[in-house]
């Protein structure tokens, strides 16, 4: 088949023959780096193969053969739009050479149907051929487009106008391409030439990439080999060394699902965050819990079990009902009493000299502060599974025996570890083809990537996944994950350090007392100006502070000035620092010599005129 433009091929395509395979003979590239516009593909390279799956009519452009004006028709056009010509109105030809409209197209033709129009020149349309086999007086829009043969034919439609029209359909082509996940949408008006190679390309397989998250539901296809087409996007998740190797071209072996669950943990002392697998073989010991205030004591209560704590900080009482708490007091929190604002925590206080069973009952308000630590006498070592069966989360523990299967257990060097939540996130067991014995467990929903399954042998024994027993999380992903946990609002991430203020940071400006003064006049808005000399020839006003002191008179022809000469200094005086770091003369609240304001020249002139007219 000879190459055709995409518009010509699609307009003459029989939809019943789909799918068809096309080869791009002359590629097209839209200006710039835009590959899609409004969801449509606009860039195709020469030699690309397309598998056309469907064709959808988007709109029809009607062109007036005489005026060249165009209008758009929707695919659902049935004649309701536009202004139909009255049935009995005689059609007036626009030129003497054109014959009158044939009688079969005027009163007897429904306004929404199309009929062939006789046209001279290159258009040779026969009404019998056009309406052959239809059994009706006209054709609908879709029927008329179905008789589109390479070139549009002139048609008449009374619902649109009395003149002949040319129909130019615009289709949206739905096709698949090699290694493209989504269906490609191409406008039929794209200026590209295509060639139909369906018969010669039957053996070609259009491979569709898969996401790792999609492989989770393809358990029957595992184990399998795969090649990464695009690495994971977004922020990093793990600090592990195998994560950067997940890049384009890397070959993997996917073995199956992992049945281990995870525990989110963090180290308060070092601000490190971890994900522990249920297969972790280390041993834990419980650490006593610490509470800041009575409100946290209430949150730490467990049904049917009293909570014994020791006061670690003196706390003032609240009147006669709430005595003060002293450091070293032993309290046994038993439960809440009362409802509403008067709710109290019932505690039993044991003194040092009191025997077992003796003590004093206290009703502590929930807003009382203080600092408490739990009395813990359990020195037993627990595994992760056993610990979670005995201890609800969150809880604080310490790793007393690292995992013997790990070369370096990062948890063993931490003084405390806070177990926060249990996660049942699905993981896949994978390994690199060059290292089939060393495996890892990857969470597809957190660390998704695009890959293509390939045919190849997979080693039957599942690889060892020891290094995935403890995965360190990045700080950004930890707070993102914490925000997604149900029922527990995530604390905000640590605030960044405040910027250094003026005069405190290493790069801030130092006060000017440590450097020589800068010569030249200071701006009036920066520091107080020097005192002004009074006018010798004019009397002083009774309230000089109302307008400020005046400067000396100017000679005729002298330019105005806004800075006045200072009075003679009476002695050495230290420089005064302004709020913004500049220097100026000292000021004293007891001296009227420095009680001044800077006066504008226009105000000075006004004052002189008033004094000349109304002497004080």
C-alpha cells in the first residue's frame, strides 16, 4: 500500500477491519518539548509502529464551497441546530452559471439530511450513486461520512444553509505502541504519512510495560524475570545500598510475595527511623515509660491493670484538695473518677516509711503537670513477635541482643527504641540477576517502578532476605508514612533552624562602635539630627517643641538644604548607637538642647511669615 496522510487513511478506513497496524513513513515533532496537547499525542518518529484499536469521531468541519467559511458540527448533529430554510422558499443561485437547486432536495428532503449537490469542475457527484442502497431521500451525518472517498463531496443540508458544503471529519485515533503503558490518542489531522503493514506485521508483539504494583495481582506469573524500564520516581524511601541499583536496564528476578509484617520504629536519641520485619531475630527488653503530666498518665492506663510510677520532679499542688508531689513519691494510678470538667485521676501514694497496703488516696486533676517514670521490674528478654503479644504499641524498648544473622545490626547500638505501629504492607521478594542468592523485599506501593516481564530461567530456591530485616527510612518518608497511619495524627517534622538575626549570626553586621565612623551626613530618618541654632533676628515661639528648632537664615540665592550645622560640642561625648546599627550624637532626656525635630523648608517659611505678621 502506498503511503497516505493520516487524515486520508482514517477517513477511508472501514471500522470492521480493526485492528490495523500502521508504520509512520514521515514523522512529525511538535515545536518545543511538548509530547501531548490536551491528552493527544503530537510527536511520532519515522519508523514507529501503531496498532489502531478504535476510531472515534470528534467533530465535523463544514466548509462553504462559495465563501470558504467554516463551522463545526457535533457528532450528534441531526438538523436541530442552525436555521433551516423554509420549505416553500425558492433557492436563489449566487451566479448565472449555476442551475437552480434540484426539486428533490428542497421541499421533500428532511432538513437534517444531506443530499449531493451538483457542482461543476472537479466534483462529479451522482445522486443515484450517492443514495444507492439507502432507500431514503437523504443521508444522516454518519452515513454521509461513510461515503467519504479520499476527497470530500459537495453536499446540501437545508438545516445549515442553501449553499453546497464540504464535510471534513476530525477523528481521534486510539492506538497502542511498543512499550507504552496507556493507549495513545492521536488526532487524525496530525500531519504525518502512514503505511498499512498489517499483513506483514502479524508476528510483531506490542509489549505493554507493567508497574510493580500491578505485579502484586499477578501471582500466577511469578516467579519471573523482569527488566526495569523506568526507575522509581518520587522521594527516596530506604537508605539501603540496593535501592540506587533499581534503575533503567537493571534485570531482576521476582520470586513472589513476602508474608512478613513490619513494625515502624524510631530512635529518639538519634532521630533515626527504621522498619523492622517480623523475621527479625534480635531480643528486646522493655524500658520504663516516661510521662509528662497527669494527662499522659491517663493515656498510659490499661484496662484492669494499675500503673505504678515514681515522681521524678517536684510538682506544686492546687489548694487544699491537691497536695504537692515530691520527687521520689511512689504513685499507683488506678482509674478515672467523675465526668466532664471535674474528672480526676484516682491515685494511691506510698511513702517511704509506709508499709505495703498503706498510703493516701489522691484525686489529681487532669491539667496537673509533673514528671513521672514507670516502675518496671521486668528484666526478661523478648522476641519481636512475643513482645507485641504482651505489650501494646507504642512502647519503648532496648535491643539487648542484636540479630545474629546480620553482619551489622544498627539497632544494637541505640540506647532506646520506640516501637510505634504495626504495618501490614505487601512486599515482593526480589533479587538481582547477577546476585541471585542475595535477595531483598521491596514495597511496590511505596517504591513503584515500570518494568517488562521477560522470558528466562528463575532460580527455584528463594533468596535469603536477611538485609531486609531492618530497613532504615529517610526522614521525609517517615513523616509521610506517619501521616497515613489511621487514628494517630503525625507530629510535624522538626522546624528548620531560625535565620541569624542582625548582629547575632556569623555573617551579620557588627555594631558600628567596633569600627570607625563613616564620614558624610547621616539620613534624617536614621538617627536624631544635631541641634538647630535659633534665628537671631526673630523671637522664639513660646512652645518651640511644637514645630522644632529652626536653622540659620540662608543668603539670597542659596540653595535650600535639609541638613543643618550642629552646635559647637561642649566636650567629648561617646557615640550613640541607633537601632539599625549606625551611630549618631548622644541624646539626653534631661537636656532641652537635644529635644528637636527636623523641619522641612516649606514649614520654615510658613513659620517666618506667621512670626512677621503676628509677633509673639
